[in-house]
């Protein structure tokens, strides 16, 4: 036979478990959002770096052209940019 105190204790434990599950879900959602934001920031930073490398290359190419020199430097590629970090 279940006592009233047992009923209240079971109800309390159920509420605690539900609150813990909700907190865990909220933490997971927050972590996912933070990861998504960090990824977007990284992509934007990478695009900016690639554009800067291309702009610098284009400037050198135009300067060489203005001096009447042959410009043989290859166009920067993502692979070349990755290798320059190492």
C-alpha cells in the first residue's frame, strides 16, 4: 500500500527528472547554436583571407604589367594557402 508521502516523493522525483532533462536539452541546443555560429565565423574569416590573398596577387600582377615585366606567379589557390600555414 502506497503512503501519501511515497506519492509526493515519487511526484517530486518525476519533476526533478523532467527539469534535468529540460536543462540537458537546453544545454545541447545552446552548444549546437554556438558551434553553428563559430563555423559561420570561420567560413567568413576564410573567405576574407582568400579574397585578401587574391587582391594582393592582383596588385602584384598589375604592378608588373605597368612596369612591362612578365608576371609568372600562379594565382593563389586554397591548396597553396593551406600549405603556407604549415
